[in-house]
């Protein structure tokens, strides 16, 4: 079991960058694939990207490809979401999530994940 805590959200302007982090306050990320999701007001939670336990595989939703990058440091039990060239439509609450999986596997469906953080707000002004 892991307890996830996101940080790094804030208010930025379009075109700026922001780096979100997710750490575990209890447990370890070893053996877990990690995903990032976001939820805008009045909308359902949507997949942003994910990284395998090994770190060797990543997958991104089309609208963030080339702008967002996920990385993880298993020794520190942290995963990061580097967001560049932010747009107003990136405004949302961002969540990290964890699911135990074999080293190279990732999933994109929110209901497949077992553990969630509380989220961090990202607001991008145009």
C-alpha cells in the first residue's frame, strides 16, 4: 500500500512550464506503475500519461505529447510530470495514481489504478 502526495501546482501563464511531483508518504513505489490524470471542472477524470515500474516505458495522451514528460526516481520514491508550453486547456486538478504491475506495463484507465493522491491544482491563464 502507498500513500501518494502531489505537489508543484500553481497559477501560470500560457507558454510557461510547471513541474509536478508525486511522492509516497507511506510505502514504496517499487513494483508500481505510476500514472498522471487530470480533471477539469465539470468533466471526468482523464488520462495524461503513465510510466512503467522500470521507467523504460511511457505513454501519453495525444494532446500532451511533446509537451509533457514523466520521469521517476525509484530510489527516492518520486515521480514527476514536467509540463512545458502550457495552454489554458491544461487547467485542471492533477492527480497521480499507482498500480502494481510487472516492470514494463502501464495502464491508461483510471478505474484500473489502486491508489490515488489528493490532487494539485494547475491553472493556466491565456
